[in-house]
C-alpha cells in the first residue's frame, strides 16, 4: 500500500544481490523511521557454498528469516531456495550483544528443473488438433539446446510449431543468461595510481591492522597526517554508523552497511579547533587478494552552509560524485522551505493583524453604538441619509444634581469629574438593565428616553423603573463637599417627539418637540430625591404595579397649572431586580456592560424572539415619518 514493494523488487537482479543491498535500504528507511532497529545481512561464498550471516540486537527473530527469503526468492526471482541453520552465537559490539546466525543457502535443483519445464510449457505447451498431440522435445547438443516439435499433423504444421517454440524458448534462455552473466576482468588494471587517487579524491585503503596504505588527494588535504606512512585509521577516525568496534573483523561483518566515519578532534591541528568535525559516508569493499579494505566515500554534507563551514568548495568533490547534486538540490529545497516559512510567518502576521483589526473595529463600533442607535450608526457607516422619525408616544426623563453649582464652586475640578463619572457609570449600567436609550448628558443633567429608537409599549414602565434605580444608585455616590450621598431631582413626561441625527461632525441623535420641554420642566420643578411625574406619565403607568402619590396642582413655567405626582416604588419588583444585580439568574438574562454582567429586567416585549425584534427594528428603521413631520424636520 505504501509502495515499498517497488523498492524491494528493484534491490537486485537475483537473490544474492537482493540480500547484499538490504542494509542500504534499511539505512535509507532509518532517515524516516528514527526508532527503527534493523538487522544486518551478509552473503559469503566459500568452497562452493553460500552462507547467509544474520546479525540482530533482538533475540529469537532469526526463525522468520528462512520463510521471508524463500518467499522473496519465489515471488521476485522465480526460484526455490532453502535455508538451514549452521551456526548460532552471541557477539559483543558497541551497542551490546548481537545475535549472529549463519544459514546455509541452497537452491532446490528439482524445483529449478520444474521451472525450466514450466517455461517450455508456457512457450509452446501441447497443442491438440483432431485429438493428435504435438510434443515439444528439448535436447542438449554440445553447448547449445535444440528443440523439436513432433506433431501428428502435416510436416508444414510441425515446421510452424517448431519455429514458434524455438523463438519463445530462446527468449527465456537469453533472460537466464543475462541473470547468470559473469563479468570480464582484464589481466591488469589500466589505471595508474595518480589518476585513481585524483579520480576518487575521497577514498582510503587500509589493511587488517587498520594501517593506511593509500588515500585520495582531497581527503589528505582536509585530514592532515594521512600522508605519513603507517598511520592507523582509528587514530584519525571513529565509526558513527554502524555502531561496531573499529576492527577489520567487525567491519567485514557489516560490510553491506553504509559506513559513516567522523574525524577525531584530537587528530586535527589546534588552529582547526572551532571547525566542525568532517564526516565521511561510503562503502567498505574487501579486496581478498590484497587482504585490504577500501573505503570509497564522500563528505557527508547537506547544504552550502556546511560546505563553507568545512572550508571546502564544490570543486573538491569529484564530478561523478552525487554529493554535488545532493548539496545543490538540498540548498534549493532549503531555500523553498525558507520561502514557505516566510509565507507562513507573513500569513500568521496577517492573521494576527486581522484579529487585532477586528478587535479594534469592534471597539470602534462599540463606541459608535454608545453614541448613536445601532441602526442609525450602521446607516451612517454605509453613507446613507438617516431620515427623521415621528414617534407618537415615548417617555422622557431628565435628572440633575441638587446644589450642583455650590459643589462646583467649592471643590476641585477633578473631584467634580470623579463624582459625575461615578454617578453616570451607574446610570449607564441601568440603561442596559431596562432597555432605555441614553440621549445625552450636559453637565449634571442626564437625559434618557423609552420607546426610542425602537418603539415599545412599555416605555413608561421602563423609564419609571430606571428612575427608581437612579435614585438608589445616587445614594452610592458621595458629595465631595459634605462627604454624604448626593441628591438628585428626576422629572418624567410622556408624549410625542421628533427624532433624528443632527450634524456631520460628532453627529448626535436628538429629540425635538414640546414633550422634551415638559420633561425638563418636570425635573426643574421637582424636589430633591423625588421622581416627579407629569399627568400623561401618571396615566401611562399601572396603579397596580407602581405606588404613586399626588403632589397636587402646581404652576409650571410655560405650561400653566398641572396636577403632578411623585413615584415612590415598584410594588412587584425588588431592589435587586431594579438595579440588575446578580442573584441566582440564568445566562439568558445576562448582558455584558463594560466587562461586567448585568441582569436584564423582563418586560412584555421581551417575549418576542431576538430575530423578531431585529426584524422589527430593521424593517421600520425608527418609524415611518409622516409627511408633516418630515416637512417640519426639513
């Protein structure tokens, strides 16, 4: 499923080559699988026998080797082999004890002959015609093979079958010939010593005692001291992979593995102390006639940066050495990775900037929505003209601080600002509790309205509860002059108004009409710590819900005589409910106000779903202006 079968099928042309290249495959796979602990395989040809040497750190797994190799031989190379254990022991290496098992590997002759017969059968087989059998006869004459077809039919049919069979069997034997081809070796080597050492600049030849006999020109350049006759290899190098003892015996045991040698720091000149240690990787080749080992290697470098750290150049590496391509390809890969990392960093920076921008946008929108109604602010952001609204009925509240002029004349400005900020912060919180809209503040005057910009039938009830909460909240704010709770006057009036946005620079949502003036008169003609109600507000409030007392008939500036009332309390709501304080409430009644949760007081309109309320607000805007209201507004 992962495609490793193709790797296995291309390891070698026969079983011996397959086994000898297994260690190289394991070395490659270990780059991806760091924890892989692979065994080692080596084939030895001695006295006409084939011996398979198996080494492993894990005991007892050698029993699966015969079955695996027999299956590989059958499936990959169409041959039958058998493995028998000749010898088994445990040997000490650098990584600890290794299990060493020697198998005798033999080919089953009977099965091999059957394989030839199967090829003959597949080439021609028996052909039947009129129940007469055509037979293929294979005979050996001299050094070649001769095939003849005996057919019960005519001579012409026999010649045709013979030609077909000879062609097929010839192809089969050519394939076998290629597999068993023995290479030609010259009587003497046609390469002089200097040419060989220059063509392979990184190679070392050493004998059984590890004495260096020969070395490439560039390895002498970067490892001073190898020119000295009789130098031992283990004095200048240590084996990094495989982790075996530095002896010719151990090296021959794992000769199929890729060997990585590292220069010993104590063998280098002191001037090179800061230079990183050079690593070599390559193949160990045992030369039996000379009883010497040749280490054909290359510098283990992965990038131009490592090349520069070793004070090397690409010209120091032989042109036929793939290390050149590896360095350049890997450098290109590193450049692409760095570009990808830069893109990822830019992407992350953009994501953070986008997140911060969104947070700043929400802050700006929150500030804008605090200054203007939400749908009005959205229309202004879109560049649309906000039309005026004609509200037939709403409730307006004014409040101010008693003796505020005296307080200002006797206190420091910062004290006045702190007092008003403390008071207005509490009032602003109450607007969220009761769903009323804060119009503006002028000095110590605080103005709110119910039923605008979203019309609701309970506007008078909302403003009344808000007024009761204002009176409670004002008692928590101290007068800096007397160090006692401040007192406020509150006036409330209900009636029709015009509403719209005024100005382009710092636009404000303003209310216009006689209702605003009357509400202001209720506040100015009120009494300290009293909630003064106009006659229309008195009639709009339920006498079963609110306790109200008659003040009597008073003279109101510009209005004449009016019979007004004082609001005392809500008969059905507690102080905690009016103030929106947390007390075993559910999450759906909570709303965030400047990072603090407040309890939203329930009113009749709150039975509508949020979607219905939003649809009502978006569909109506404020309210459709009457022609007279729009004309007056214009």
